[in-house]
C-alpha cells in the first residue's frame, strides 16, 4: 500500500490500542494483555472505510461481551488530528470508521507529488526475479498460446517491477536437441524436393510441414543453388539449420518487438551443452537419483516425488493414482533429453546467475512437468519453492459468436503475426490480461477492434482522452489552471468524488496483490473500474462551476485520475492518446 495509506492504517490501530488502554485505566475493562487484532477495509462499503475486529478478539481475554468492549473503545477513542472523523459500533461488536475530508485531500496531494512513481513500492526491494515467457521453438511461427503468454509475461514483469522487484525478462531459445534435428531433416527434405520433386523425397509424417520450412529452403537455394545436393546428409543439414535458425530467431525477435516486448536476455539452450548439463547429471548421479536401463540414463522421478508427496501426507493410494514415471536424462544415442537441459537451465538461473525466484509462463498442458522439475531441483539441493510456474489456459478466438481457427490471409492456423496484423496491439495486450492465467480465454476479435465503451481498453483510453479534452476546453475558455491547497481539495465531498479518490488510494495495494498472485489482470480490472468511476463522477459533478476553488479542486481530481491511468497503461505498454 502507499506510504500514506499504510500510515493511516497503522495510526488507526494505535488509536484503538490507546482507547483500550484508557478503558482499562478507567476500570471499564480488566487489565489484561490485548491480543493481536486487525484493522482493514470492510468488504461492504456500507460499513465504513475501515473496521476492526478488536472487540471480538479481546472478548476471551477480557471476559466481556464484544459489544461491551466495542462500546468502551468507541467511548474513549480520540480521532482528533487523525484521518478519521467518526467511529460507530454495529451489531454484536463491529467497530467501523469513516475517513475525514483531509484523507481525500492528502491522497490527491500524494498522487501529484509522486507523479509517474505513484503506485510503485519497495515491497520486493532487494529480490531478483527472472520471468521467462513465450520461449517458442525457433522452428516455426508463434501461435495463439505464445500471443497470450507474451502479453501475460510482459505485463506480469511490469507489475513485479512496480512492486519493487529487480526483474529480468528472458526468452529461452531451444536451439538444441530433438526439435533441431527434426528441423534440419524437414529443411533438408524440402530443399531436395525443390530439385527432385515431392514424389522423389518424402517428408516424414512427424516432421515440420509448415509453409515457413518451404520458404527457408527456397531462400537457402537462392543463395547456394543445388550445390548442397552432393554434400553429405550431415553437412547439408548443418548448413540448412545454420542458415535458417538465425533467420527464425530474428523473425521472432522482430515480431515480439512489434508486440512491444523487449527481452533483457535471450538464453540459448546450446549454451547448456557446454558442460552445464553434464554437471547436473553428475550431481543427480552422485546423490543416488539416477540409474541405467536399456542403454539410457534415467532420473528416479517416482522415488523423489513419492518422498515429497508422503511428506505432504499423501497416501499410497493417492500417489498410485498419479501414475508417476521415471524420466530419461541421456538417450541411448548419448544425447541429453529436454528434461536434462531444463534442470540445467533452472540451475543456471537460480544458482549460476543468482536469481531469488524464477517464474516460468507455461501452457496448461505442461502441468505434469512442474512437479517433476521441482523434484529434480530439490534433488540437486535447490529449494523447489524458488521456481514458480504460471500455467496458462488456451485461447479461443471468436468472431460473430463463432470460433475462428484459420487465418483469412493464409488459410492456416492463426499465428501471432496474423493477430497483430488484424487487431490493434493495445487491444491485444490489454484483453489478454483481462482474465487470470488459469482461466480459459475467449478473445472476441470483433470486440477488440470496436471503438466503444464495450471495448475495455478503448473505455480506459477514452477516460484519459476525455480528461485531456476537459483541460483543453477550460484553457480555451481562458481559465488558468493552478495548484490547489489542501483546504481546497478537502472540499471534494460528493459521494462520487470520495468513491473515486478511495479507488485511487488503493493502487499500490492492488499492484502488490497482483505481484504476489502473479495476476496482472487485477490491474487491468483496476483500470476499467477507474474509468467507470471517473465517467460516473463526470456525469454527476460539473467541473466548470462558478465556485473557482471548487472548480480547481475538481480539475485537480481529473488530473490525478489521468496521471494514474497513464501510469497503468504505460506500464502495460498501451498507448494513451489525448484525442479519440
């Protein structure tokens, strides 16, 4: 929470403690130690701005009814010079407080003072976090899962940054292993087909069949002609991969840049094959967590996970239902598996590079891999809780209420590139963060391009543009806008004004909660609510009133709303046009 809001809460708790002390001194309550109690915002706004459960938690210690304790607190509490102007007792002992007008004034002054930093905190100060997201195989175009993962990962990184963490955005390039061998084979077959025909050289069913493979083979042929047909298969495939891989990686980089995603680190899996994988396999072997079978080296996943699950109180029957399996680390051909590389990669993040926490954004279909990887990390002495995996559900595209699977342009499955060509990037980034990652997502292509209040991102941008329009009109009318005093801002007493300012005051808390829960959707929802409350305020309270001081106070409130909206949208890399 903001420093001001946090101090308000702490001061209120101290006032309640002092009131209890006075009641004890007056003999109205017994001289007993006061148990820990809470001061918090009630769920029901009708119950005031803050409430405390002090009367209920003290009932046992004081051997008094909560209502009696609550009445004693209300009798002795001194709210003078505080941010509260009333204390009321309700029901069986609920104690509710309402803000004084000075609270609202000081929130606006705090927003003005903090400017672009308003909403930020030092909650995560001193903690290094690595957020790895998208990490698509560089063997083909990025799909809808990558589109949602990109928006989610980038905006989550922004939320963590605003909460005070030192954040690194990372892309893991899978440029080694089976998929690269398959990539080389697919390119090789397509290259040969250019000269020999498709009937002469068949493309295996389990290889890559995309148009992008054909395009890369043609580009290679334009440079080298048929000169590689006489080379060995190994030499030809290495040359094709060396030619196509950098192009694919650059294409991903360019498309993600268009998507407004800039990574701090592009980490190549091939780096792990220079010793890091051998190191973790040796550690696992030294710790008794591997065995050899059928010419391959296996990881004792069943043993490790069973130990963990039993420590958590799981029964043998529960564990048996999971159908756990051991995992291959080194294949019969001597090549390490993706799982072996994954263990080494996370050791690199958490040990070699010293991140306090690694956060991975994965598709929900990788659910079973989470426990395996955490167990393997534990087996080499890394606390598994230092890895958090955000599992993201699939995206379903709709248009006119119907599911859309194919691109109009290519007739193939819709890719990230297709989406960014058809839909404004502002809408894509915002709408992909309107739901929690674990929720299945329906992306309405019609809504995304609609310029109306039904489109959430347009609605938020329009609130900002409307404020800009208000300011332009006042200046055109010859009104000089100026700073307001605390006394002038305290005149903002209409219900719509108070509700709007209270929402502004909660931004820091919302950012911290979004960071703790890995849920940037909290912030898009916050922005939509802010826009709603502003439009409600604008319709209820005339800005250009004859009372000059009140007018200036209302203009200041508008400016504060705009400042907060711009802070949020800018953090999510969404534009804030001043005219719409």
